[in-house]
């Protein structure tokens, strides 16, 4: 698998190339950037003069990671300051922090601490004076709408992220950190009821039920429940398909199909116990389709109660737990 580079690394490259052009009148096609883990990488850039400043652009390569920002153009406009400060300004397509609980204060542009440090170091390698930086992501608003940013309270565009400077293919750590950030943001707002869903179908059902403060956890339920232990919450609501959630009953709190067992045998077992139905199923959805409405409700209510007990006892959660089981059309089965 091929590693890529983070948006933070590309932002640092833009800053360094722009400073070279602005201060030393050197327009380079590539710049070297030092990653936090000690590796140097070379990044291609294009620099042009605009007014009293310069504009630098590059295109992100995320490697083999399915990153939504792969192939995205990033730009930075730089101008000199009279003092020695490095100032970050908002450009089109770069987000602004609007909620507490994130790594930056409300009102700041969404450039995380590690990238900020990388950018400052890159500038200081060539110049000790002050610079105004305006990062522009032409398609940033469009891309951000497909990310967690709006839910996290980052409005107007994407975030410039990175911890190591590199993008590891299919990184679970990135997903887990996003979940923690979203949960922390809600907790910082003193929200007492949090809704957890695996994905879009669960989110749609939760919205139909009138719920707010919805956190998408994908397959990372262990991450979410671990984080919520001993937190001051009134209620944790879980809305999802039994094909995912029933896996909890066999201690699979990472529900990815490659890392967990099928939930089908669990449903087969309880269909027999509840209705004396001895069936061989291909999917959990199929199992519910063979039941009439009364049986569906009875089965789903029984399983939701088992799940509630399992979640509370496994993670010693102090808050009330409520489980809504849904079908693939986002219809609730147990209410």
C-alpha cells in the first residue's frame, strides 16, 4: 500500500514555497518538508506573483487511502507583515470553528495544531519575519459537505489536518479520532442525550424519530462506548440495523465484516426460542421479513432489550441506554 501525505504537509509546502518567492524572489517547482516523524518529503508546487504577494498551489496525493481530499487543489496567498508574526486567515473553502470541544477556539480557521506547527517551522527555515497566510481550497465547501465537519461545528470548508504528516492507507485511527472529536464536541456543549448510528440508514431513521446530536460511528462501537464511560449523560440512544447491532451479543463491538462474525446465527437462535421457527437464513434482514408485524415487534423488542443490557454491563455505562432496531428502509422494528 502506498502512503500519501496529509493536507497539513501540503499546506506547509505552500507556505515554504510562498515565503521563498515572497522574500528571496526564488520560485521553485518543488520544496522539501520535514514531517513530524523526522522524514523529509518533496512536494511539487506552482507559484505566481499577485499584487504585493504571491499565490502558491499544489494538488494533494493521499496515496492509497480512500481520502475524499485526494486530488484536491490547495492554494495559499502570502503577504509580508510589518511585525514578526505568522497569521492564519480564512480563504474560500477553509473551515471555521463554530463549536467548543475541538482542538482550536471558536472563530479560528480549521488548521489543526500539528499542521500549524509544521507551517510555522517551514516558514522559519527561510524567514524570521511576519507573514499573512490565506489558505484557499477551491472545492473545499463542496468536499466538506461530505465529511464530519458540519456535525463537528466546522463551517464553510474543510479542515487542514495531520498528526504524522503522512496518510496511512485505510487508517482506522483517523475514523476513531473523528468519533472522539464529535463526542467531545457534544459533551463540551453539555448535551445530555447522544445518538449513535452506524451510518446513513441509521441517521435517516434517527432523524425521522426526531433525534438530534447524532454521531456516526461506522463500525467503531468500541471506540464510542469506551469514550462515553463515566461521562455525565442522561441517555445514549443507539439506532441501527440488527445485522450490525446483534454482533454486540457475541462481543463484536467492531462490526466490520472482516473483523467480526455474522449476526445471522444469533437471530436464528432467537427465532427458534421465541416462535419455534427453525430456519436457515442468508441475512438478518431476511429473518425479519419472514415474520408478521406482531412477531417483528416482539422479536425486535426482545433483542433490543438484550442489547441494552449487554452494552450497559460491558461498558459500565452510568447513563440510560435505549436501542432502536431498524430495517434497510429506516423503519423502526421494535416500536
